[in-house]
């Protein structure tokens, strides 16, 4: 079972409001449990479950979960501890990905989902590294070169200016 | 595993509906439908069954011929296309009966070369997306779930205005079609009587100085009879506000014409077009000036709105001075 199939499975469980599911196939075993603590699975559930018969949308019920947690400083891996001078010295040859707009930086597609990248990750040209939001427009930031993420300059949820460095990529 | 049918609607289904709509008062023989579609009578029968499963009311069978009981309010390319002639949206309309999210599919298609003006419409979304983790639950054929692909020749900063013109286009279309007068809550929630009936989510893929593509996703509550639970105080539909149902086909056509028009003005206009957009947004929105609001950004703060800056960002006068709202949700503290 690959990641896509697992994702589809979880979507199905959310859609059908199934709270627990176990599947054994050969040497593989999948156990999914949805509940108040299962944050990664739940984001869709409150609006869907709480609302009948013609649920619609929501913007308003969820903002606390969407905006606040991310906006709070320190919730996630802020940029890696800036390391010693040796590192800083070698920053000169990093490819710097800059913000194309003014807005708010997000490291994940939505709260509760894993960050697009972290320091040390190998990335390919065109891969999404993060999102800058302004005026409810989500701007996907792509890696302009392939390499390894050496620096993440901006903490999740913080404001960024036009042209501000977001990522340092060490080309390979 | 029961994977959702994310396939585009079979073009033959759309053509059958069009053919039966054009001849709404008579039975059309299975042979004629088969000839028009270049297929067999048994394929037509299968397609008709599929349409019935999807809720289209068709009477008859292969030996009698077929007839529509009522013209369905489905957003099919064959129906919408002719209503959009002359706009960038006419040539590439993609319809789905059921889709995860129109925005997600539109973004994926844009990444692989979908042209400017492509439209993605779903009768039902099962994983509609809003801002952040917000879901947008989209019941079948009650609302409009529409995403468009644009490839503006401008800087990423200028593309932010697309967020504002999308809201203006919805308000214009609703006004023309229903006579209702929607309010705009910055940047682009569309409200009636203080409740939201339309949400817009724009996604962009850009380099530092150039936009590759933008997808504008628009969800409109049209014929929902009511909302309950936590949505009840904050959500509404055009039907709930006007006491009658509306044609989603008419509304979608009006919306895309209006959006196409606004987009053309922005693309052609430069500086004057930009100020015209900001001015028209301000005229349509009660939120631009003198509203007491809470802003969900930078830890959250309160203040009184004081217009838009020249990039379209909302200005809010707080005790600590004038602040610029970049992306936060704005909520009224002074009533609707």
C-alpha cells in the first residue's frame, strides 16, 4: 500500500465517518483510528460531521484551527538552530529562494499536516517548499534548483516581505 | 477500494442532455440519439441509465425513445459553452459529477499545461478546500463549485488583485441574476445579511517575478434550503435570502462572463485598471471603511477599517497605530 492509497483510505474513512479501521494483507498491517486526538485525520471531519443535511462551508468555524495555531510562534520547527560560523561561511554558495510577494509564510499545506520540507531534505526543481498567503491567495513556493535544503530562514506563520530569503538550497 | 470517481463527465452524457434539452417536448428515438453521437443504441441506453443514476430525469426506453422530464440544472459544457461565447472560458469546460476538489484538479492540470481559461465544475465535491484546513462541504447540485485556470502576464504582487476581482465578479453576477445586493468582506467573502454564501480560494504558482498560473476557486451556496449546527448563524444561500430557487446554469454563466470581463480589464489596464478595481471593491464592500473589526493575524487585534492601500491590502486603525492586514481573517465586531 503506497502513500496515495493510504491517503485515499483515510479520505474514505472520513467521508463515511468510520472511526476505526484495520487491514491486514500479507505482511502489511494498517490500523487507522480517528478520534479527538487524531489531528492529522480530523481536519475535514468537524465541518462534515457537525453539519447536516446540506453542509456547506465554513470558513468561519475553523479559522481558530487554521490561522491561530500556525500563527503562533514556536509551534513548529522554526528554522533550524543557526549553526556555527563554518556553516554561515558556506551560505555564500547556497541558492536562495526568495518570497515573490508580501504575506504570511506557511510551511505546510494546512495545520496538522507535515511540513513540505525540513532542513536536510533533498528537493527537486519544481518541488513545493512552502506557501505564502496574502489576501486569501496561496502562493506555492517552488524549489528553483535541485539540491538539499540547507537553511530555512523564516518561522512558520510569520510575515514576510517581498524578496525576503525563505530557503537556502545547496546544489548538488 | 472504493475510489471516488474523479473522472471527467463522459462527453456523451453531456451531449445526450443537450440533445434532449433542445427537443424537450418530444420523444427522441434511441436510433437518432445513437446517430447524433456516433455510437450504438445499446451504448445510448447505458448512458441514459448512467444519467438517471446521477439524478437526471429521463423517461422512455430504447423501443419508445427518450424524453427529458425537466431540463436539468446541470453545469454541462454543452449547455454552458454557448452562453460563454466570446469569453476566455468557452473553449475548455471540464465537468465532473463528483470530484475531490475542483481547485486541486485545476492546479494539477495547470501544472501539466492546461491552458488559460480552463474551467473545472463539479456537481459535488467530496473534499472541497477552503483556507488552511477549512473544508467546504459541497452538496450535490445545490451550489456552484467552480475553479478557473488563469495565466496572467504580471508580477506575483499584481496577481493578488485577482483575489479581489473574483469577489467583485461574484457580487456582480448575483446582483444581475437575482437582484440581491451582496456585501464583500475583505478580501473576498461574499455575504448577504451578514452571512456568507460564497467563499473564494485562490492558488498561485509563481517565480520571483513571473506568474506561471493561478487557479481561482469559487464556491457559491445557491439552492441550499437551510443550514444547521455551527453553520446556521454564519452561512446562507441565495435561496434562503430570496425565498426561491435559482438556475445554477444562469448564475455560473453570469459569474464567468463577469469574471472574464474583470480579468480582461486588469490584463489590459495597468495602473488605471488597478485603481478602478480598488475603487469598485470599496464601493461594494461595507468592510473597507469605518467598520470595527477583529483581525486574526499577528496574534489577533482590533481596530477600525480605514480603506485599502494601493496594493489592495486592508488598513486598520488600532490603538497602536495604522496596521496593514495581509492575510488575516477579518470579522465584524459591530454587527453584520
